[in-house]
C-alpha cells in the first residue's frame, strides 16, 4: 500500500527536497514515498543480460539487474533527506573497484562496496539505508532506496548477484594474470550455480589468456592474508566487533589505511617526572603554573593501537592531549574516534582544542571556564562536520577534556571515555586508595539517556548473538538498523543525531584537596573489562609520595587491559591512558 511521504521533525516544507524518506517510531511505521505506476519486476535476471558498457574513466560495467525504487540521499549539513530519483534503477558490476554501481536513467551516480550486505529486514521495512561512494566527487554518502514493490525479490536478487561478483573478484585477486571477458562473467554468474563451462578470458578484451574454469565457491586456501583485508562471511566479523563502538562487517569502520600495519603501534607521550614544589621554578621541560596556589603535576600518557584480525591495516583512532597552555593550565584529554573517518575526527579535536582554549576570553574567567570548554567542543565539532572533505555521517569521537588550574579541576565529557580519581581512604590504615568516578559514561541504556533517545523516535537495543554473549546497548534510527552506536553522546555522527544522540558535554568542577592523589583519564579500551577500582589499585602501586611513576603505571594498565581483552574477545580496542599525580 502506498502512503504519503512525511518530513523529518523540525524541517520546513519545501517540496521533495526536504522530505524524509522514512519517518515514524518503528519499522512498522515506515512511510513509503508516493511513486509512479508500478513497473514490471523481473523475477529471474541473469548476469550480463545487458552486456558490457563503458563506465567512468573507461571502467567497464556489467549489468546485473534493474528494479523499481525511489532513491534519497542524506544531506549531512541540512540534516535531512533529499530525493534523488525515482523509477527504474539499474545495478551494475564494476570489477576494478569491487563494487556495484547504481544507475538511474543514463546517470551512474554511486557505487556500493561488495562487502555491503542487504539484510533480510529490508524486506519488511521496504527501505534499504546504506553507505555509498559518489562516482564523481568520491564523497561518502548515506543513501536510502525505497522499494514499494516486492522488496523480498530485491533482497534475493541483490544478494545473489553480490555473492557471484565477490567470487569473480576473489578469483582474479588470487590469479592476477587472469583478465575476465564477457563469456567468463556470464559463465560464472549463470542461473546454474554448478556450471563449470570453460570460458575464454582474453578473447573479448584482447589479452590472449585462454580458458580457466571458475566455480561458484572459492576455496579458503586462496584467500591471502597479505592482500587487502576482506569482510569475513557469516557473522564472524560481527561477533568479533560486538564490543566496539560501531557495528558492521566493513573493515573500514575501524579505520583503514594501506600500510598502517607498518606504523608504530604504541605512541608514548613525553613524561614529566620531576615534580615541582610550590616554591620551585621549572625548567623548559617541567611544568610551571602561574595560578596560585599551584597544583604541580607529574604525568604520562600512552596510546596503543588495537588489534583487528580482519583488518591488519587498521589505524589507531584514539588521540591524546597532554599540553600546558600559555597561561599555565594543564590540559589532559583523550578522544576515541570511530567509523571510517574516526581517526580524522579525533585528531582534529586533538589539534584544535588546545588552540581554541588558548584564545578564548571566557576560559580565563573561573565562573565561565567550564562553559568555555563545552563551547570549544561544540565549535570544533562544527568545524569537522562542515568540512566537505570529511564525512561525519557515520563517524565521530568521544571526548574527555580535563583542565587543572591551581587547585581547581574542570572536566567536560562526551561519550563513554572516562576520568576517575584515586582518593586516599581515610578509614584505612594501610594507605589504600579508593576509586571515585569524575565523569558519567554516556551509555544508551542509562535511564535518562534512553528516555531522551526514545522521545525523538530512536531505538535502544543490544545485538543478539548465537553464542549467548550479547553486545552492549546501541542506538538505532527508527527506520533503519543504523548507526548502532554504543554510546548516547558523541562528537560528529550526524545521522545519529536524528536518533537522539547529542554532543552536549557534561561539566564537572572539583576543588582539589590533599585526598586527591592521582587521576586517570582513558578511552573505553581500558574500561571495557576493568573497573575503576581495579585501575586505581594498579596505579596506587606507583604512587610513592617522593617519586611517583606515572609512566610505569600506564604501561602496566595497558598490559593488563590487553590481557583482559585477549581473555574475552578476538579483538583489542584502541586504548589511550593518561595518569597524572597531584603533588
């Protein structure tokens, strides 16, 4: 049944340009855009039925099938959907990019990675929301195809052809001497999955390579770990990634750059290990705070790239800030990026936050310091979201910013990174320390966070796995299983804002006293399998009043955190830790 198209909440009616392709609080309320009279759906379509056609930059496109749909694109700046086309949509195979390209009329506008799977729930929702790359600009966009007729047929056709295309890519990747001609493509993707007809590979394209048989399945032994990582079949990648910030099978979600496997895995900050007394003057390499009375610190930080078996060229998406501002304040911060552009987002905050605070007039005033830090996060977020070269639709970062000024500590937090104190226990005679959380983790299942998300139509639920170990609660759009974010607040993640995720920082202000011995600021790679008290117990071993050793403390925390990850999961998340001692 065709139903009227509705708008995104809060948008102004200006025709189809501002319409939302999907509205409502659940998949049962998905609104299907009005479309022309139904066109006939092909029930059985063979690969290569339209032959080989020239594409962009001379690329060859092999027609797969066509389907009636209405296409929308999500405009990240306007935070709304815009209709692209409606009518007959063709899907073509572009082998050299390992993708399926989308063509409406005579225009080929986007390509979709072969690793992108159409889930079965698309048949019920009548809408497919997915990531795609613009063939002209190379921008990463979020598209929505509404399928007003027989969506189950579309899912079956797309998945069948995608599987066959992946076989072709694997076969050629593992035998680079092969060049595929039309006959080979048609043979491989014929209606008979067991067709073993020999194909003349080079005859059509003029390479001269003769016959080789391609079968419908590629033996695992042909998959080389030295090649570009591929998304694993079945649910294996999903299971490995279940505790990470975002969900999906595409390895680029964790950050991917060719050659990243050769980068230094551990980044250590310069360690300030010569504590100053209130009456002393520091050298160029030690801290000197101009605020009186001074709280002198000794600190160290470390950032360690995680391990993802399915992505050996994974990037470290975390970022550290250990910086003394010109006015003497000490800035200690961590940012935990996620999504394809996670590293870019976290690094942007790492570079810009110190500069913004150094020039912010309200930051210098004690009564507005906290608000100035919040404003810095908001303005720097706007910079990265508005950058046309960075796609923050499904990428973002957490952020914990701490500022020590004299005997005051100011903290701003967005997401599920955390800052804690190690506090002297006055009731203990053994000089023990107890943990005291400074920040509150922004998790989707927190009652107040869940309420806000659900009030705007977002959904909160955990992904279920057959082995009985479920992942954390995640945030989802009302109309699609995106973005699956394991936090309720983040910097960036523009499409998640539609589901109730916000970037407003919580602010905390603490008067430092003699009971505050040290502080730990870290991304969730540390906190996933370690409690705040367990972390404090380790750091306390290095809290000697005469010569505290923050470097040894962060090293042991990294080792213990990695050990716990290995005990529980096949992956290790990026982990960044700062330990600071108050003197």
